[in-house]
């Protein structure tokens, strides 16, 4: 593939993202963003990895606050600089998606994947948010591309380092590690142990300092985050507001008397396991709902470019063509494609165990775009009526949920949660 094309995709992606953050910038930080911003600013001021109360915390994985701290240290407490740098990272993710698609398919579908990533609104919108999405997608894309494109032991170790960076940005990536080890065993039989050791060695080198730091502060083994108990609890004991909202206020009375993060996390883990054991039918129903929320398309109202429709037409079209691409690629899948399949599967497992809301599927959408490029090329060459049908159905749904009041439909959905 021509490097001129790669540079063109990067510049296009960067220009679109810079334009977006210039026009659509959130004025106020909310919820998770406040935590990240506070920890990052405390770090930049030399106050340590501390929360709003000035206390040491491990509630948030460290990589994104460290990223913020680096920006704040150089540019001051300026969120615009964060967004500009996130625009660079987002453009880098588009390039990585293009290069990954080249490993999966060919130059033509790689160009299409890069172009789709550059212009796909749900990948553009997070650029202005003070959240982990953009940084996590970049680390994840870089780690996966390194694994599928480089084979030396040194490169495996470097890929492990990058994978550790991604894991320290979002801990859900821990679900991918067993799948990655299984991939090495299945497709790299002679060097499986060496490759696995090199990758895991890189991951541990990143994770270990954070684990030691947590032990020194909390006197407990906390390899990733103390947020696990809260996430686990919120994933099964649902808030009245639904998935993705904290249900801590519904916790048992003695929870409020626990002062430290580790005790609270362990308490909520224990109570969640008790709830699962006591309510197997409710949990089964909830798991089925999570599976549906994995592909939930009615989140268009969250996006500034949705034009007022609750139907996310961008995700609808991506889901349709990526499913087609996955289907036609399944039989002839080589080892590289199987690894990406396993990555997607690991995220599905993670979201079924924890949350399954649209925001949490975003990190795998660049990989789905790679398969969508394959699906679009297949449909254009052999099934043009199928392609027109898929686009047409999504356009109809978009218009229906844009110009028709279907509040009863969403009220009905809520009765199932």
C-alpha cells in the first residue's frame, strides 16, 4: 500500500476531527470525565494519583489520567489541548484500521476501511470527550496491528507493552488475554510458549508498577482497578435509570460504612455473586438483554450529528455490512483474521459479564469497519440489490424515528429492563 495514501487518510481523519472539536465542544464535564480530569490535574500539580478528596485512589485505571497529566503539565489545565491531541490519536486509529484491513484483505478494501474510519461519526464524536475511548482505541489498534504484522520475539514484547498500555486504559481488555494465548497455541504451535511469554512479559512490565503502588497504598492486591466491584454490581443490580448508570445507592446499608475503595469493591463483588446465585432466572433474562444491547441501534440521540433521530443510522449500516463481511470471510479465514474474530468475541464476553451499552462497544467498531469494507466490496461485486436493501432499511428506520413520536416504543423497552 502506498504511504501517500496512508498519509492522506491520516490528514483527512485529522482534519475532520479538528473541525468537529472546534464546532462541537462540551462546555461542562460530567460523571466519569470529572474523575479523570481531577486525577490528571492532581498529578500534573504534583499531588499524586488522588481523587477529589485528595486521597490516593485506584478507582480509575491510570493510563488516561497519566495522559491528561502529561498534557496539563505542558499546556496547563487546558482541555482544548487534550482534544487536539485526541484528534491526532483518532487519526492514528484510522490509519491503524486501514493497515489492519490490509492484513485481512487487500489494498482496495484497506483504502475503503481507512476512508470509512475517517468519516464514521461515532468515531469522530468521542474526540471532544474527556473519556478513555480515543486513547484506548489507539492503544488497542496499535497492539493488534503489531501482533498480526510482526513476528519476532522483540516485536512480541513490544506488542505486549502496548497491550499493557491498553489494559491500563480500560481493564475490560483482560478478557482478551486468554483468547490471545489460545491463538498462539492454535496457530503458532512451535513458538507458542515463547510468543506468549514475550507478550505477557510486556503486559506485566506495564501492570506491575501500578500493582505495587496499589499494594503500598491499600495493603491489598489490586492489579487493575478498585472499580470492578461497582461495575459488577451495576451490571446485575440495575439502577432505575438502566444500563450504564450507577446503582450504588441501592447497595445494602453496611456498604456506606466502608471507607476504603478495596473494601467497597470486595463487598459489592460478594453481594453481586449472592444476587446471581439467588436470582438465576433474572440473571438469564438480563444476559439475553445484554446480548440485544450489544447491537442496540437507538442511541442516535446521543450524537450531535444524529439530526434528531433516535435511530443511529451510522451504527445500523456498519452492523449490516460488517455482519455481511464477517459471514463471507468466515470460511476462508486465515490465522490473522481468526485473531480479530477472537478479539471481537472477547469483547462480547466482557460486555455480557459486565455492561453492554453502546458506548462500550465503540472500541471494536474500527475492527468492524474493516469487515464492513469486505462486506461492501462483496455486495458491490455480487449483491448490489442486497447492498441497496441494507442501506434503504436503515434510511427508513432513521426517518421513522426522526419524524414520528414513538415514545411508547421506548417505554415498552424499559419494561424489559
